[in-house]
């Protein structure tokens, strides 16, 4: 990758240098004792974040009394460890990734008649999506970091399920220490996440562009041949020259296609495990956030409301990350499969025998190559997986909201039952041994309860009770 020819690449080279992505991958970066200085700094902060993440499970025994806090910290642990794993994967494969990035160059493929406008369209799309993702990530980061400063006047008492109360004195006494640690961990998490996701985005965009370019070029092959060229011997030389040109073009295009598929295979080998782990954790985080939101609404606790606010700020970032991952890999699958249709769409019927043989070879090769990003043997990473995840999250949120509604109904039923039990309690008392004044008082209470028909009614005849609950 040559930084002097920035416009030849499908991504923004200046942005890559500002982020440090270029310096992390290039072999020409500043080194200390033979190690890239950027790698050393990243390993230090990555280890720091990993150690902090390993300290979280210490409080899980206590947090079992607070389901919301338990889900929150489990989500933090998984995401922090994942970001360290992402960055470690980039450092481990930095030399191979540097070679793989060649696919982002317009001149990576050797055929000279590819459409330059298509490259510019994909380049614009890639840069625009990258900027949108970075803006969303930074917005979530700043909202998360500055929220403690905005809410610093709030003193929250958290009551656990076991009846104990969490003291705020220890946290407030060491607030600045915890706050600095949170800032460092948040900066590392956001930076590692952005670096990995931007790198994955630009390679996916580049491979999609290269496959679409090859597909469009194959579709147009052979249509400069005229059936009339086959009539007469005067045009036989011209026809042979055209057939030779088409044959050479086919060889070049299929060779380019094989180079792109080779880069795709290398890319999958380096990123498959990390990408599938990211999809799983992003989906789990999505479920955690909606569950915490539903439980916070149920509890009505101020602390849970603040936590829900912070988590819902992060939700657009997780959604965008999950959507782009599923969408881009689905696009790669579509562009790769479109090569077969492109070979059929070419004017292969008017080609000579050797060109038809190459077309048949290309069809056989593409049918045999089923290289796809799969979560399982049957589940392919595409937009269908994203929509399935969204439906699953909505079903969980809906279920929790229904549970909240059912709890409210049960509380009403319990109160109604307690009200009617007063009359039975008066009868059950030892009123026969009481004096006349107490007996009159008990009789008055019975008449008052019999006269009081205050009940929760849905209509004039339908009372909110167990019968309505079962219906």
C-alpha cells in the first residue's frame, strides 16, 4: 500500500493516518528493539483494560442480589475483553493484513477496462459510512463519559433483593480515581473498536467493489461479436482476432477474480473468529440493554433509570455495528454469487470453443467455491440474521413488559383479597367473650365493610380479579 497515491484506494488514507491505523499496519513505522512502537503502546493499554475486566467478576457474588447490575457488568466484561481480543488479532496478523489491504487499490486487478466511476461510487460510500460510524461511536463515548459530571449531585440508595442497601460513601470518596479509570478503559474500548471495525469495513467494501466490477465486466463480454462475421471468408481473420481478444480478456478477468477470492479467503481466515464473536456479543448486549430497560421501568428506581439512559446511548452504536457487519458480509456473498449469473449473461454462444471452455471452467470453479461467512453450518451472516436478532430482542422486551403488567394485576388482586378478608377476620375474632361495647364496635366494622363495595372494575359488571387474569 503506497500512501503517496491516496486516491487510488477505496478508503480515506488521511483518516487512516489520523486514527493510527496506517502506522499500526505499515512495516515502516517507528520501532523500538525491533517492535512497532504503536504495538507496544496498544499492548500496554490493552493489558490494562483486560486486567480491569478481570476484576469485575470479584463482585458477581454480591451482584447476584441485583439482576440489573449483574447484566450490566456481564455486558461490560464481554465487550471489554472482546475489544482487547480485536486489537490483539490486528497486531498478530498485522503483516498479513498489510498484504490483504492491497485489494483496496483500484489497480489491484490487471484488466485495463474496468469502470472508474464504479470505483468512485464505492469509494464515496466507504468514506461516508466510515465517518458516520466514527461520529456515532464518539457521540456515545462523550455522552457516557460526561454523564457522571452531569449527574454528580444525585445521591442514590440502591436496595438489593436480599434487603441490604448499597452505600454510596465509598464510591463518592474515591470518585475521581474510579472516574479516571473509567475514562481510560472507555477510551481504549472505543479506540480498539473503531480501529477494528473501520478496518473490517474498508476491506469488505473493497472486496464487494472488486467482485461487482468483475461481474459487470463479464456480463458485457462477447457482444462486439456479430453473427454476420461468421458468413464468408473475408471476415475470418477479423473474427479470429476478436475471438482471441475475448479469450485473453476472459483469462485476465478470471485471474483477477481468483486473486480477489484469494484475498477474501485470507480475510476470512484472519477475521472469521473475531467477527462471529462480535456478532454474538453485540446480539447479547442488545438483549441485555432491552432487558435492563424493561426491568428499570418495572422497578422505577432512579439508579436504574440513569443506567438505562447510558446504555440506550450506546444502543445505536451496537445496532449500527451489527447491521453493517451483517449487511457487508451479505453483500459480499451476493456479489460473489453474481459471478455465475454474469458468466451466463455474457454472449458466450457466439464465442469460439476455447472461450466457451474458459466460461465453463469459470462456472465450475464458482459452483465449487462456497466460501461464505457462517455463524453455524446453516446460518449465514447476512441481513436476515440481523432482522432475526432484532425480532428476538423485541420479543424479549415484549415478554418482560407483559411480566410487568401481570405483576401489577397480581398486586391489585392481592390487595382486593386482603380487603375482603377483613370481614372474615372480624368473625374469626373472639367476639363472644367481649363486652357489649366491643361487640357493637365489631358489628359497626362489619356493616361498614359490607357497605363499602370499593373495587377495581373494568366495566360495571366486570371486576378485576383472578377470573379476568385467566381470561
